C-alpha cells in the first residue's frame, strides 16, 4: 500500500519523475495491502514448482539424443509414474507446509522491515542483497544439511529427500515437512539481516527455488550460464550427493562449493572426479592408439 494519493504526489515526495518501473509499481501496488503483496510468493512458488521442472521432465521422458551426453546418470531412466508421484508429494508439501508457512510469516516480514513503497531499489542494490541472501542461506543450509546426515536426522527426516538417487527437477522440494520448515530459516536470515524491497524478496524466493530445481535436474549442460558464477556447485555437484545417497558425507552445500571445500566435505567428490578424468584421459589415449576400448564403455557414469 503506497502513502500517495496519485502519481504527482509520489513525484513531489521523491523529488523527481518516476521511472517506468516505478510508475508500473505505483499502479500495481498503490491500493494493495502489504500482506497481499507478500502472499504473491505463494503463487510464485506454486508456478515455479509446477512449470520450471517441466521442460527437463519432458526431455527426460523423450530422451532426444542431443541431450543424452549431458545426462549425469545415463543408466537411469525415470518412468512417467515417478515424475507423477514426485509432483503429487510436492503438491502435498506445498499445500500443507510451504503455503501455510508463507501465510504465517507475514508478521516477521513486517518486523524486519521489508518495504513495499517507492523508490524501487536499483539493480545494484538488488544484486548486492541477493548475493548476501545466497551466501547466508548457503552457509546455514550447509550445516543443517550436514546435521540431517547424522543417523537420527537421516532416518527420521532427510531420507525422504534422498529417495531419488538420480534426481530430477520436481525432486528439489521433495522432502519431509520438517526439513522444509527448518530450511525456511536460513532462507529468511539474509532478508532479516539486510532487509530490502518486496520485489527483491520475491526475486530471492523465486531464484533460490529455480536454482534448486536446476541443481536437481539430472543434466549438466556446458552452456549453462551458471558456469560463470564463481564457486557455483550446479547439477553435477549436487547429483553426486544424491548418487552416493544416505551414507553421503560429501557435497552438503546447496548453492556454492566453498563450504564443502573449507570444511573438507568434498574429498570423496573431488577424488571421484579426478579418478574419472584420469580414466577418460587414459581411454582417449588408448582409442587414439587404435586399442579397442569397447569393454570400458558404460563404466563411466
Ligand atoms: Zn542429503
Ligand atoms: Zn537434493
């Protein structure tokens, strides 16, 4: 809800003309209560959980040869029923946990001072805040995820998320309700420490979920723009965590790789990666020298 009667009054208070985006925001939010603006997140999350994993799910079912080389676990072909089962659980988690959690979170959003008015934040302000949110959440998530791999945490809660040893996009929010609740805490610490505009908060919630879906999609594309983000884990990094499964003590971080590096929990992953690279190098050399390598095919996954 904006405290101006009209555009002219907003421009007088700001001491300048409104930008096109601010004019749009004025028309959109002027008479909308703040809690309704916050509840947009519920709709965004529903759309993201439903639509973002869809293209890769369709691709996984059709399996065109063009994307086959980028499949992280090529021997695994998920049937349509597992996509459906996964999405049904995600919907249940959405309607009984994610949605209600958003509904009751509004007072905390108000308390920390996430604003809805004018001026809108600059692109730099949004980017800087998003970096803080991602770093803070990644650090908190690392330790919660690591605790979830204790005997009790895994058996009681985290085993649900690990049902898919070869994950796909829909499996990103596929988790025990308690895990969804607990992981909501580090997601909110960043915005609580550095409160920004509601638009930044929307973007944060959306980008974090899209990132999670991308890291669970089961494919690692070399042309993915996330490859340019420093210390970004990506699909290959988290896929390894699912591949190893319950006894995994590697790759706990959700977004970046630095926590696992600092705390030494990426050793298994780095060993496996180096080992596979060495094997590939050796086989390429053998192939180059005319040695039959057909008995090696299928040993790399
Ligand atoms: Zn795990
Ligand atoms: Zn996962």
